[in-house]
């Protein structure tokens, strides 16, 4: 049976920088707060904590130091934290159901802050489901959290800042980077230099990563993308080709590389599954990752009491997420009458200014990671798009030819998006394929939010429940 973990003033889903700072800010004003996260410790993807069993890194990176600082703030705040808990259900009101090592728990609160971060986007290509092909985010997790190389010889491909971060991390760990394949070109980066200069510290860090890559003699192939990967004995044969600025492959420019691992990522999409389940209004914002909940600067959505913050509300980076989480907590307390207007104005105004400054850099990164429609258009018909259900590009096109006019119709006809990931991996690409045929992403729509949010076993939900526990009402008199 579900254990009732109690009622709170505020429940926060997500222990990254946005959710963490939301909990800290709410506790600062005396609210009772519960924070849930599937990971074993706070920090999210960017500030991921090293497992406790590992020896401390003798030279902490800037990200490790920032993560440690935030984790100390959370520990001192007095918030109730439930790490290692998978949130599988959220219902209006709000009730949050999760599964942890000790079984199910249920929490409730009149205010809910959702800080669920992002999902990685990979534009499918022939061989992208081959063993040895992983996401850039997965490579980051291995390097940061497990201090493990993704492979002996790795091709790093895709777009955005994770390319150089992963390549530099592999080199630091003693690995070999075969090549860095960037869909963007030098001009794409130079055009955004003014925005990048808003965070000279991060720009300098990226320059150091790039210098490390160049010093190691790693080939940097700009305006290139993966065409195919195939197994060749114990190795991977990786085909890359030049692309136009919009991502269109240029015929006759293919070259082959040999590796035992490919780390690829084509940007990030906001994690909007909770806000979709709660039926908040959403809008399509290509520059910030895709579909996001319609919200004001403090994260207030169209659903009273629901706040969406951090990269889950549009890609803007970890620094902006911290301030966004604080703003949402202040707004939640103000909306519940716990925070006087003078205090709200006094604390929210500087937090908003800090967030806006941080977003300049994050928004530039988001633009570089934006989906390139021509890259999606080039997916071959036989290529799997939904890897959970093995649905190919050709089957999706056939559904559209047969009359499907939005993504949920494609889902119903092909099972695309019905697998364990619930469309988080394939949804953006599927919607782009539909939009190509019917005119716009708005018309194509997005997969309707469904429960469970994450795969859970029936046994985990019911616990020791048996048929004898079912209450049997007395028979009605005849």
C-alpha cells in the first residue's frame, strides 16, 4: 500500500539547480517543502554529484564546486528530500506519487514547482541504435558521475556546447577522441559572440576545452553530421558528411572514421511531461527547445498553483535556472499569502535581473542546439525513429499518407511514443516529420501527457496488497 509522506506547503519535483534553489528559497521563508528527485543526490545533469564511495577529485572543477555549494544550501535548508524516488503520477490538487527503495510514497501540497530539466534529442540516422552509440548526455554522466570513459576511441558528434565538454572530458580521463563532428559552422558561433560575452567565465572555460582538443590533435569537422554507423567486427564504421547550414547533407562529401564508441546529441528538449499531464497551456518555441508551458517570468502556468522552472520551461542554462527556481518559490509563497508584497517585490526584482543576465548566454547555447528541420527531412525511410517500438520513418510517413494529421493520430496508428520513454526520445522528431507534411509544429501538436510518467511495476505500486484487502460492501437488501 502507498505510504502517505504527508502534506506540505510546497512540493518540488526535480533536484537540479532550479528545483534545489526553489526549495531553499521557500524554506528561507518558513514554508514546509518536500523535494523529490530520481537521482541519489541533488545537482541535476550539470552539477551531478560524484558517488559517495568515490574518492574526492583532488582538483575540483568549477561545476563540482558550484554543485557542492548548492547541495550544502539544500542540506542546511531543512527541506524534506526524497532522492532515489521516481515520480510516476501527478494529479490535480496536487498529489505526487513516487516509488523509492522503501516502496511507494504519496505527497500533497497546494503548490507544485516542476523543475524536471531536459531530454536529449538525437536526430535518427542509420545505425543510431547500434550498441556503442550513446547520447552526449550519457557520456557526460559516465565522465562526471562514474569517472568512466565511454569508449577507447570515441567519435563525438552533434551540436552545442556539450560537444567540446565531452571531448575535453574524454581527453582528461586519458581516452582518445577520433574526431569532433559539429553540425554548426564557425560563422554560427561568431554570429553569437555578443551573447557569449555575457558570461566571460563560461566562454573562457569553453576556450580552454577547445585548446585542449586542438593540442591533442583531434580533427574538428565543422558543418558535418553523422550519415551512418555500422558494426565492423569489434569496431564501428562511422560515416560522416558535410551539411548545409540548415542541416541538408551534401552528396559526395562522405568520409569514414573508425571508433568503438559514438557519442551523439542534437540538442535538448524541455521536460514538459508533468505540465502536459496537468493540462497546462503550452506553446512551441523552437529557439528554446520546443514545446514549453505558457508561463510568466516567475513560472506561473495556466493551472493555478503549478509553476514550471529551469530548462524544463525553455532551455536557458543552469545559471538562469537557479534564479528561476528562487523566483517561482517566492511567487508560490506570495500567491498563497505567506509572503507580503513588499518582501516579494524586494527579493524577486534582483532575482529577475540576475536571471535575465544569465539567460543571455543560455539562450545563445539553445539557439546553437535548435533542431534543424532539413536534418530530419534527410532521415531515410528504413531508419528507426521510435526505438522503443521500432517504428521507422517510412511507417510514420505511411500513417500521414493514410490521413494522420497530428502526432497523437500517428501514435495511435503506429504505436510511436507508446514505449517506456513515453515519447521523450522520439516526440520532437516525430512532430517535425508530421509538421513537414501538414505545415507547422503547432498543427502537428505534441504527445498528450499520460500516466504513468515513468515505467513502474504493478508490484511496486501495490506493495503487499492482496485480494483479501479489498473491501467488500454488504449486499443491498432485496
